[in-house]
């Protein structure tokens, strides 16, 4: 939900293009703040989805910046020394 709002959607469905503009920092429509995107997401979840889900502005900020670092990258990062992995 948050990614669709931040980055927009552009797809082809049954031969027709479907477009929802992005509302992130490079928006051609109107950029929304992290708080506004969190509020909009929460409203949509409450009205049409799972009302127990809650999006925080901090979560939007993390997604805007590419998301959390994957577990494998966190685990493997310290194991790499001098450009070589511990297993090589």
C-alpha cells in the first residue's frame, strides 16, 4: 500500500494501461509527507482492508529510503574482511 502511494503504479491490464501517479518526492502531482502517507494508508486499511494494521511515519521514511537492510546483508556484512568472505 505505502509503496504504491510513494512510487505509483504503472501496469498493463487486458491491453490497457493502468496508471496511478506517485506521491513521493518526485511526484508530478503533489508530493505528500511521511505523515500524510501514513494517515492515508491507515484510512484505506480501516475502510477497505484490515483495520488492525497501522502505518507509522517512521515506516514510510524507511520505505522511502529503500527499506530495511535484508537479514542476509546484515549477517554477511561483518563477515567480509578486506574484500574477501570468511568462507573463501
